[in-house]
C-alpha cells in the first residue's frame, strides 16, 4: 500500500463506521458502496488493502457489540504485568519494543533539558504525529478527528519545558516499524509514576483482546484507583504502540478515546480483521 493512500483508506473506513452506526449494519456490498459514492469493485479493493478481509466481514468488527466479545472474563490478560519493572521488552507480532521510563525527578521538571523531535506521518488511521527523544519515541498522536493543530498543541503541552524541533527524518525508521509491525522501536515513557505503571500494564494486553479499567487497577495494586487509571489511560502519549484502545468499560462499552472514538473503533476492528486473516491463512 502506498503511504499516501493510507489517509484516504482511513477516511473510507470512518465513513463506513458512520453508516453502520446509523443502522446500516446489514447493508450489502452494493448498498454500502453506493452510499459511499464508490463502485463495488473499488470499495472492495480499498477494504481488502486496509483490513485484509472483505467489507462484509469487516462490518462485524465495526459493530458496537463486537467490543464485548473482546473481553475474556476468565482469562487474566494482565497476569504478567506484576513482573514488569520500569524497563522491559514486548513483542507486537514482528515488532520488538524496548522501553525505559523517565525518573520521577526528571518528570517533575516537565521536559526541561530534553530535545523532542517531531514530524507528521501517514498511518492506517490518518495523519499521525510522532515525537521522540534521543532515547526513543515519546509521543504518537492521531489528528483525523481532532485536527493537526490541536494534536500538536496537546502533545507539546505535556512537556512544556522541552525544546521542540521539527525533524521527521530522525523518527522515520521507528515510526515505519511501528505501523509495519516489523523491526524494532525504542520508547521513552515520560510520565508520573502511576501513569508509567498503567502504561506498562497496557503493553501486556494481547492484540485481539481487551481489558477493563478495573482490571488494570487490580493489576497495579490500586483497586480503588479506577478513575485515576482511566485518567492515566487517557494521557497515554504513545497511542497505538501502548494500546490504550484495548481498554473498555466493564460491560464492554467503548468508553472514550483521546484522539476520537472513530479512531479507537477503527483500531480495534483493524486488529481483529488482521488477526482473523492471519489465522485463516495459517489454517
């Protein structure tokens, strides 16, 4: 897929979400493509390129009820989180993640002494803003719903004393690895101690699954801090790589998402479709 096609493909997916939410969950390929102003063949190609499955199959992942099936009440998805320290490694398909966290003292200085490089990139979910220090990526945001100016202002405000330099070239390799899910990406977690614990717990959630705010609170030994956990999830600076989109409300409701609920739903559907396609090809 050409990089400049990805934003277009996400726009098609977003419009499909709106149609399905409006009562079009059972629309045929011909009906859905007509409402999108596309030919059935073109519509089919876009979905196949983006999701790896047919539009009809993809519709089931976009339905709100699918979120409930992602929760596995009898499976301790975060059982390994207790053993995670302030540094470690994780694997997302063929993408190897290494991360380290800023010390509380460094965080208290709100980025003073840090040089943060940033740049815009195409992604499967529209325009993505990436930020990084010499230690690794520290920010990944999505602008399709909130707008580029707001996304940039939001991320800069997290570390107001840092020096920001536009330099997308310095970030290209890890960003491309992140979206291709191949290679290695180093992450630099810049947050308060509780936030770091929550983000590390998020890194243990398997793709194709989901967990709840309450379960995360239990795992980090703060069972009464569900609201604080929710705030920390919402402040996750490395969306997609630290998969806050896999956190749902207890009953399976989507809840909110910092970069827009359509992006969260597209991410969950994208992962489910890709996992399903990979399973079928391996069978």
